[in-house]
C-alpha cells in the first residue's frame, strides 16, 4: 500500500459480495453511504476462482481515481485480501469474511470448522470452461435459509435462494496469495452467530494482531447491512 488519505471526501468505498450472492446484497449499505455523500461502487464478483476473481477486482481497483477502501463480505474477504495490494487501497474491511493466509485454501479452512454448516449444503453443478467442463456449487435451496440467510425472512431467503450465483470450485481449492491485510489498515466485523463462515475470522490467529475488530451477535450472511447498524 502506497496511497494515503489526505481528503476523506476523495475516498471511494468498494463493496465486494461473496459466493452465492450478487452486488444487490449491499443495497442497504449503498443507500446509507450515498445519503452521507460517500462515493461507493459494488462491482460484480465473477466467482470463477480466487485467482481470476482477485485479478479482476485488482484491475477494477487500480482504475478508480484516488484512495479506495475495499469491503469484503464472506468469500469477498478472500478476494480483497488478494486484490487489496493495489497501490491506491488505503483500508480493508472484512464483514463476516474470510481473511486467508498466503497459500491457504478456503476449502481447507471450512473443513476444520466446528461451527460452519455450509459445506454439506453445497450442490455441485457442471458448466462449460476452457478445459471443456468445470464444477461450480450452489447452496441447496431447501437449506439456504438455515445455512446462509438465517437473519432474513422466509420470503427474502427464498428469493435469494432462487437468484443465487454459483461459485466455481476454484474459489475453494485455489491457494490464496500474499494477504494485503498484513500491510494495510484492516477492520473486521465478526458475526458470532454466523453458521456459514464464522471460523474464517473468529478463529483466525492474527485477528488480534493485524485487525481492528468488533463482535456482532448476528448471522450477517444474508444481510451485510446489519454491519452498518
């Protein structure tokens, strides 16, 4: 990180959604930021693998004039961990998000969790790729609210389950790169009732060393707006 904030009004907040979601999950946060006159954008996370997604986001960040604060939710935390090394990124915020170490694979992190129930709810699907056929995952719609959107009503959860975007297998199996949170001011919101990604930050050994953090007794996966309350 080489950029600094000389004028807070010049900062752009970049909101990065996680797997099985889209940028509309940030709508409530966007409305609040815009009301306060904060520049904000929420690019679509491709969800095609950690290397691809991180490269895509890094390119987007580098094209934004002025300093950037990148905010990642769930899998989006891993993406900003990798892409946040862009020169104009001055801060990182992790909302119930993964903050992986160099070389760490998210699938391995999830396998060691005693709290997350997301893994068993994933349904594999096939999609065409450069090699011919790849594997992507969705959350079983019948278990979507239980695993992913417990803070939402049954009606809201059903809509999210129907519109969820699949995540390619590489999002969970590819190794992460050097994390930007080791050199960039970083904040973490830990959702203590989250059953999808609680291990990612709550049991993260560097949380107390590298992050400013707060505990939130909420689920946060279906509604990152809660983090702004």
